[in-house]
């Protein structure tokens, strides 16, 4: 078996450190391998597939956008026919799949592989139908991960336990009317860190939120479009369209000193600050009951990023009933975190 983790280019080391730590905790023997810039981490292991899927579940990992358990690795695929060896390997496995995803890493090399994956995916789909290996009622999806043009890792994944988008990247369009591109970061966070039931229950009209470091209002916009009232805290200007909505109050104050007169449903925070300072701020809001839930970003340092991530998350976890974190596609040198008090 191989664990295949797709991540942001440049964060392979942090992804590997996280995998290694989880393996040690679960007493699994594996050694993550990576090269900086490749945007993926591979770890060979003799552990059982079910145990690997439990320990390295996609939603539990911070730096992996997608987590797959590969059952086969095919190398030196012939350029004239890459499909036949894949079909042969799947026939020997004797499993049917609901669909096929062929993926490449989100890197410069991976972008050059994207056309190959698209063309090969269509050909493989036809071949697997002819071989009666595709069934819409089958429980698992077939993933083929191409780290290079002549090598593929094959994985059978439960769609409910893996990222619901190829490469783990939701393809979002910049919404018309949003005041900044940071709005995509929060939109992705709501898709990745909350499930559909939670979004329906926790993002309802009439709820209240505080957005610290709100200007010009990209995060505030996502909540206003859901008819949630927002106190936007920032010394900078907030987009006039948001102020005209009747749902936004602009407070020109220091985000680290502001406190609401009454508890709010949500605390939002995308301030450019030291991660420990932001973690301490969010922990205080949760501990005192000033907010019920929080979505915030931690801007990571250039060195010891995983160690700093652990310290910051441990501080918030000490007062939170639940905590989830992910480095999103729209993040850069940061991670996005959801925490709730009760």
C-alpha cells in the first residue's frame, strides 16, 4: 500500500511532518517521501487499508488537500498505450467503481500533465466500461494519480471520506459584487471545513457575526449574502455596497481590543498578524463565550511552520469543543481554522 497526499507546492515538508506524527501516534510504520515543489507526499507501508484510511482521513489532515490509499503503483507505462496496463491491474483486482478520476499534482510539472490526464481519463472510462468495471451503484471511486507521465498510483476511495473535488480543489468563480478576492478563501473554507448539514444549520438568516480585520469586506460579504448581520471591525474602509445592505455595522477599532456587547454566533478573523497572537485572541473569545463559532486564518512563519501550527491549534483546542484546520487552495502561507465552543 501507498499513502498519497496531495498538498500545496512548497508545503511538502509540513505535510510529511504531519503524516509522520500521525503514524507514530497510531504506531504505524511508514516513511513519507517528498521533494520540495512536487506538491505531493508518498509513503509506502504494509499497514491495512482500513487502518490507513482511518488514521489519514482527508478531513483530519491539515496540509493534505487530498488523501488516497493506493493499492497499486504502475511504472514505465508505454507512451503508445497507458490504458491497457491500468485495465489489466484493475481486472486482476476484480472491483467495480462508480467513476474514474485521473489527477496530477498542483505544481508546474503537474500542470503540464493535466492535458494527458484529461485525454487518458476519457479513454480509460471507455475501456473500463467495455471491461464492465464501471457501475454507478458501486461504493467506491477509482483515482489514478500521475506524479509523472509514465507512472500512476491507483486508489479506490470512498467518496464520503475523501475530498469531493479532483486534486482536493473546489473550482470557485469570483462572485460578482464581492469587494475582494479574499471572499473565495472563506467560501472555500465553508465548503471544506463544514458539511452540508452544518452549513444549513449554522449559516441561517438573522444570525450575528463579528469580522475582525474586515476591510474591504470580502469575508463579510459571504455572511451578508446569507442575510447574517455583521459587525465589521477595521480602521480601513468597508465597501459601500455592504454598508448599504443594512446588515453591516462598521466599527473603526483595534481588532485585538474589540469585544461585542452581546455574544455572537460567529467570529471571523483574517488579520495579518503573528499566528500565536491570533490563536490567543480566538481562544479568549471562545473561552468567554463572546462567540459560539470561529473561522480564522493563521499566517505561518517561514521556518518551523508545522511546529507553529501545532502550538497555535493546541491553544485554541484547549477551550474548543471541536477544531478543524486545512490549508486551502486559496490560502498561501497560512491555514484556515474552524472552532466551536459547544
